[in-house]
């Protein structure tokens, strides 16, 4: 299957079409071609050994790594899985080293000296001896026969260097890797363990716990990071703005509302956005609720449903937004700050959330953006029949009247300030004349 809106699609025909059109299909075809049959063609020199002719099987390594990655994100014991994967890598490295050792022994002559592989009659004994010899070398245990020839010295030295630089380092850092991975994951993803224990302690059924687990698995599998603010809080504001813009600005520009806005508005908005992920069948908002946030759809699909919660009236996709009507003060809005529709997530939906206070701060600095958002909201209210044009006209008239009174007060205040300044100047001039008269009278008396 494949993921669509975060939900696994198991339809065979759709999966077939998607797979045949992907890059993995020709890669997998090359990996399964029976290339060893080329050795049977007349006139073609035989490849020394069938395994060399089957080297195209190594093209399946990317699929193996993809399977490992998916298993690690879905298993309930990720640390145990990582340990098992590491042990597999160690065994595979020892196997390859043992194959090289046997190839060198065959080249030098089996049983020619104590260092090379003895000339056993059974191939199984050859393999076990080679695997044992490579384990001693790569585990730096020693206790191997002393080399006699130059090829043996070089091979043994290369094996010891490989062990020191590779296997010993990986084995010694197993605990550190696990701790670092756990710490990094807890820094970005919320821990669902306390929620599960809380629900279990309260006796809540397993259905709700399953929803919590699936939501957590979706975040990890799709690399959704809900704790972005906590991860960036130590950065200075300028650098934090650049990081947030580099991550989210491209998705924000796909929103139709922001295509004509200046970049300064988007730079301010991107710092205040909070990513949120909603699961299948989860209501983002309900009609009549008090609106405190507006949402921008980054990924996924949402449905506008009727009061029965089932009938879909419209479907909202990537780049659309909703919830702004309850945040901005549109004159004549009969709904006030209440939600006007029921919004339901169809699959897993990745949204940007913007709070009412954050939106007000941004729009106060950019009046053109505020006017554009109010115009969009007014148009939507007209289509929904939620705009009282009479109340809007009365509010505009009252606002104009208040504006006129304010201008009158400003003119009166300017006049009063002028008169006060004139009186203050006359007072200062009178005080100066009085001081001069007093000074002249004092001179006459002396």
C-alpha cells in the first residue's frame, strides 16, 4: 500500500499504478534479473563464481533500508530493533570479511600454511573456519596463526584497522547512540506513554488509547514536528525568523490569501504559526464555538459537514484557510466571534494555527493586509447570508460620526493649545516686565 492523507491505501489497482510509475520499479527489475544465466551462453567467458554474476542483487539494499526505517517507526520496541539491526550489520561484516579470507586462501592455496584456510572436504567446514577466523580478527581477540607471506600480513593488518575504526567504535557507542536517539525524539515528538497510562488508570477503553497511539505513530512516520517552538526557542529572534521562514515560508506562500501580501507580513506571520496535526474523523472546529484561532491547510483534506456530522458540504484542500471570520471585526457580522461551520479532518491533516492575539499584532502593523482579509471575510459572509448590511451601514455611519467628532475634538484641542501657548507667552512677558520694574525701583532706593 501507500499513504494518502496519512492513511494507508490498500487498493491493488491504485497501488499497482503508483508502483509502476515510481523510480523503484525499474530498480527492482534490475535487481531480480537472472544475470547468472549469462554464464551459460556460448562464446561468453564464464564469470569466476556464480555469486559474482549475482551482484545485481545488491540493488535491493535501498529497499532493505526502507523496510528497516518503516519497522523502526512502527515497532513498540525501537531500542531492541536498533540493537538487532546493529547485530545484523556486525554479522554481515564478519561474513564478508570471511568470504574475502577464503578467497585469499584459495588464491594462495588451501592448507598451504597454518594461516590460510585448511583444505577440508566439506564446504560447510570451510565457511565455519573462515567465519571463526574473521570473528577473531574483527573482534580484536587475537589468537590467530601468525602470517607467513606478504599478502597475509597485509590482509591481517587491514582487518585489524577495520576492527579498530569500525566495529570497536560502533560496539563501544551502542548505549550512547540509543540515548541520543531517544533524547532527540523526545525533543520533537510528544511522549504518548503518560497519556496511555493516564487512560488506563482511569479505566478508559482501548479504542481511545489506540487513537492516541496511531496519532503518535503518524507524527514519527511522517516526520511531523509539533514542538518546533521549543526546539528554536534558544535561537536569537533574527535567526529564528530565518529558520522558520526557510522551513514554512514556501508552504505559506501557497495559501491563496497570502499570494499578494508583502514579504514583511509573511515574515511576521511565520514566527507566530503553530503546527498542529488532526487525525481522521477529528473535528477541527464546530459551529457555534468561540473562535480563538484561524487555520491554514498545509497538507491533507478537511470537509465542511452539516449538523449531522456526516454529510459533506464542501472539501478544503492544500493552500486554503478558514476560521478568520471569528477573529477579525467585520461590521454587520451576525455570527460575532462564533464559528460558522463544522470542519472535520478526512485523513491526517497538517495545519498551521494562528492565534487571535498574534493575528491582531500583525494586522495592526500592516493595514493593507488587514483590509484585504476583511474584504475576503465580508465576501464570504455575504455568500453565507451572515452579513447584516443594515447593521454594517449603521456601524459605518457611527464610525464616520465618531471620526467626525474626533476630528472636531482635534481641531478644538489645537485651538486650546494655541490659546494656552499665547497666554503662557503673555504671562512670561508680564513677569519679565515686573522683574525689570522691581530692579529699577531697587536702584533708585540705593
